[in-house]
C-alpha cells in the first residue's frame, strides 16, 4: 500500500494504491474494531477527588466515540466501489482528512487493544514467542494495524492533498 | 513507544517520519472571562496534562496526535514525544480543570496514555 500524491482532486483527499492482499489484511484488521474497553481509560493517576469523579464521564465519552467510529467504519466499508480496481491485483481508495483521522484512531484502538489482550508485553526487541492461536491473531492485528498507521501517517507528511 | 513497526521496515514500502501539517487543532472549550466565571477559573487553575510512555504506540503516531490535539508545529510535538519516550512522561499542558479534561479526552480518544493531575 502506498500513498499516491494527486493534484486532480478538487476536494482535499488522500489517494492510496493497495494490493488485493493488503485489502484483505486491512479489512481483517478493521474487523477487530473495537478492541479496547472503556475500563482501559484512566482520567488520573493521582489522588485528587475532583478528578476521580470524572472517571465515569471519560468512560462514557470513549464508549460514545467508539460507537460513532464503528458507525463511520461500517458506512465507509459499505460504500460501493470503496476499493476501485486499477489493474491486475491493484486497487485504489481515497480518504478525506477527516476519514484519515478517525481511521488512525480505529487502527490505534486495534493496536493498543491487541497489546492489552497479549498482556501488555514489551514489544522490543521481540514480542513473546510462545503464543496461542488467539494470541497469534492478536499479534498479527497489532503489527498490521501499525503497518497501516505508518502508511497513513506517511501520507499526512507528504504533499498537501487537493 | 515503538519507533516503528517491523512490517513497515520492509524494503520498498513507503514511510515516514512525519506528521500531518493539515489537520486543524481540536479546540478546547472556551472559558469566558467574565466577572461571573472568574472565581471558578481561578479556583480551577493548576491542572496538568501528562502523557505517559507505553511500548505500543508508534513514535510517529504520538507526534501526529500532539500536532492535531494541541495544534503544535512538528518540532514541538516531536520534542514532547521524545520526552515521553526517554523520560517516561511529558507535561503537555497546564490548564484549568475543564480544558485539561478536554485534552485528556482527546488524547485518550487517540489511544494515548494521558492523564490529568492537580499541580502541587
């Protein structure tokens, strides 16, 4: 998958070329969403009571955000021609800057959620070697979500879209 | 934080050191400076927003999030990201209760380990 700088689009947009295999990986990773539960979030590490009282508000806000992202994701993937065939084994798809931001958050939820599921291991120099089938799937999703995050961020750093 | 994914190191892939220059910062709620609200404003001052290190969020992603949430230029965002990475945490903002809470919600929405604390 790679970013294709485009001068043709009137509206700001990011265009990506992606192989059939990468489409399958991306869809596979996105099926993991959401991974994080509201209990993951902590408003404070301190003892200030007035801050602790806001913990529930944070959890509700994160749950609401996930519902909204899930809805956006379903609409995004259901859009006809989302991945447009460009050539043998090659597709193109487009993201608006707004879609880019929530997709980054969705991918990060999968990445961090899988890391939590794996027991929050140190990932460098190497992740755990003995894995169950479920852990292996989580590790694959963690790595693939990071891969797609890097490609999206590379586009953010590239030429201005539009 | 991880520098980058091993998959992203494959030759021929495209990547990155960078960040969005296009996203507008997410505006925190405004606190009106009227006589009526000033006492609350004064009482609330002294909350800090801290981002803590973790081994899973990519460094380039953390920099991007700081740019988007705070509207910082890339150099400042990278400076705080490196502080998180090397020192284990970085103090990102010193704000009123409401604004600090807003920032924590935004940062946690992006999956970062961020908290607000009362400044001693």
